[in-house]
C-alpha cells in the first residue's frame, strides 16, 4: 500500500518542477541523442 502525504513544504514541489524544466531545456540535445540511441540499443547505452 502506498500512502502519499502532502509535502510539508509546498514550495519543494514547485521548485522541483521548475528545476526539472530548466534541466530539460538545457539538455534538450542530450535527450534527443538518448531517444535515438534507445531505438537501436537496449537502454540507450552500449
């Protein structure tokens, strides 16, 4: 059974989402390369 409790610090979720979006924006090409590799290699790595 999984219990999900509200975050004691509501700003943590907001901060996490903002940082995740920044990371994805800054590493977009890396993500594209990973997706391309994943199509031909198990797990996207040799």
